[in-house]
């Protein structure tokens, strides 16, 4: 029989981590957004209608990391020690990588995943008018491959 850690009878609960030691923790997550070549060129040239797409997505990722506990129901609020957001661009997609550091009792991978997700959604939002076809659809635009790249913890 499977034992559920977040369910107590008919009630859900946040896992109690008060007995765990504080340790340094770091997690990195990554994902891609596929866009048309015209849109990718506009982003690279900073000529999109809504402004600097990647700078805005970077800010959005950092804000999302800091607010993860508010949108993932059983996620603990963690002190965010540092966030880095990196983008790599190809002729098919933009890849976002978010790395988050903390010192605490529980992992920080949900914050990294949330940061990547919001960065990619922000890119989509900022270029959606350029990506729509004549029917208002997004035939080639897609977000894929959101995943945890690494998760680390150390006592030093």
C-alpha cells in the first residue's frame, strides 16, 4: 500500500521539516520555447513591439522564484539566497535555465521549475501577437522539456 506524505485522513498537510537541519541547497531547471524564425530574430535584435523580451522574462523568473510558495499549495516558503537566469538562443528556440540557491531545511527545485516556467510563459506573452496565424492560433509556438537539471545539498 502506498503511503501519502501530504494526506492525513481526509486532510492534506504540509510536511513538517522543523526537525531537519539547515543545509546549503541549489537546484537548476531548464526548458525551451519554440518560436518562428522571424520572432526569434526580433527578440535577438530587441525589436519586438513590447520591448526587451529576455530582460522582462528574467525579471519574471526571479519574481516567480520568490513567490513559488504562494502558488504551489504544499511548498514551503524558503529564503532565496540567489537566483540566476540564463538564456541561450538558437534558430528554433530559446532555452531558459534558472538556478536557485538557499540555506534551509528543504529542497529548492520547485522554485527553479517555477522560475523557468514563468520565464517561458513571459516570452510567449510578449511575442504572442507575432506568433499568431490568421486564425488567431499558435501553430508552431510551444513550450517543451521543462525539467530539473540538478539538485544539490551540502553542509558547508
